[in-house]
C-alpha cells in the first residue's frame, strides 16, 4: 500500500492568515473612510469659495445682493440677462455654469442675503 503525502493547509495556518487579513482590514478601513470624509469636506469648502467669489462678481455688476437663494441661483447661472436684474446694471454672466450642492448631504448650500454669502 502506497502512502500518499497529503498537501494543503492546516487549520492553524488558515486561522493565522484570516487573523492577519482581519488585522490589516481593521487598520486600513478606518483610514479609507476618513479620507473619503475629508475629501467631501474639502470639496464643499472649495465649492463655497467658488460660489462666494461668483456672488461677489454678481454684487459688483448688479450693485445689489440677490434677495434669496433661488434668485442667487438664477442670477449666477443665467445665460442671458435675468428679467429681475437691477435696471441699468451691468450683466456679464453666467457667473457659474451650475450651482453645486453639498457633496456630503446633496442639499443646496445655505445663502444669506444679509451677508451676501454662501455657507
């Protein structure tokens, strides 16, 4: 009778590999999640800066700040002079192609007509 040499991994070897993979995953996954969160925050800050720069150009041209967020969005993105644009004011839009939304929530950024700023 021939004795065949069995090949394969023992249970202990398999458990060690599984434990090593679990430890690596425990270290890597939180860092990846943190990077995604940080990138969304940074993207939102850049979008707010772009919107505030554009609304400053609108205010410089119109001589006034839009009364609310809807009017601000219209004034920023119109490809032709908006019908509610101040009379006699220069118009050099569109000031932005689209008004971005918050990448974390998908909601529109808040607009204050008092400060004429997005946040």
